[in-house]
């Protein structure tokens, strides 16, 4: 005589699972889109604030710019690249992860 062993707990009926699934709140996609737009907002006022803040700094990195302007680090990288393109700052050293720059007014002329 072979006796079947175990098998674990019996599964709950499907209706109980459906009730629990319906009771869980569903995330909305609209909030994510709004947050995405606000997070990547590169406005003129932010660029003006950054150019004023950069003038008083001796050495500029994305971290120092982000802490000064109270913005995200990725946004600070974008702002720093834009300031370098516009000639407000001069890039001293650049790697994949870090950009080091100085204000164009303080850059030594060589």
C-alpha cells in the first residue's frame, strides 16, 4: 500500500485571490508622466541660476552644482554640459562619470 505524502497547503479558491487582486490599488500612469516631465525640466530660470552660481565657484563638478542648486545629479550633469557648450564654463577634465570645470572668467589663458 503506497500512501501519498505531503503536497503542501491546499490552495485558496480562485474567488479569494480575485477579491484580493481587486482590492489592491492600481497604479496610474498619469502620475509617472507628470513626474517625468517635472524631473527633466531644463528651464531658462534654472540655467540663469546655474550661471550665476558658477561664477562664484572655483571648481565645478556635477555634485557641487547639484548641491548648490538643490537639484538632481543627472539634471546637474545636463546643466553643466549646456553651460560648457555656451562657453560659461571651461571643461578641465572629463570622464564618463565625472566632469570637472572652471568658470570661463577664471580659466587660465594658455
